[in-house]
């Protein structure tokens, strides 16, 4: 599951820093979920409506997913089930691209490419646990 965390919120003390990813284009522009800074600025100065920003950013995420699905799958793996993954941003208030990113990721989680990957992994784990005798003999 994904948690949004911004500087305006109090950081839960028990959160492992390894579970926090900053997806701000100012603080971590190389992150796969960081939009171009200029889009955030266009949103803030009213040049882009939230609706337009959302569509454009979702389209960007789709393109990035096509180019590098593993980067998205890694985020889904890290937040599978009850495992928490926190997204931090530079913003203090207002609509944030993280909401769009989480929505995109949660939809992706339910779709065939990721479901198939999880099914393959589950099958591989099942195959491994059923062959301890072979492993012992082979040693
Ligand atoms: Zn933000």
C-alpha cells in the first residue's frame, strides 16, 4: 500500500527511511514518478488546469511504463499487500502529482502485466519449496 507523505505532515517516527521515496521533481528529478518541473510551475501559475496536468502526467507515466516497466513493478513489489511505501514531495498543500501517481500504480497493480509477474513468482516459489530433496541430493 502507498502512503503519501509531505513536509507538512509529521513524519511517523517508526517509519524506516528505506520505505520513503521522494518523487518531487525538485528534490529527486530522476525518479520515474517525478514530472517535469515546468509542468508543476505551469500548474501553480494557472497555465495548466489540474485536469490538464493530470491527463498529461498520466500519459507521461504510461510512456515511462512502456520504456521501463521494471521500475514500476519494483514500486508495486515494495508495496504489495500490507507492505507500506511512502511517497514524499516538496509541496505543502494543494493537489499533488502523488495522488495521480498512486492512482496510476494501483490500477497497474490489477492489470495483466503485473498480475502475470506475481503469478510467475508465486509459481517459482512453490516449485522451489517442493524440491528440497533434489537440492539435498545435488549438493
Ligand atoms: Zn507534491
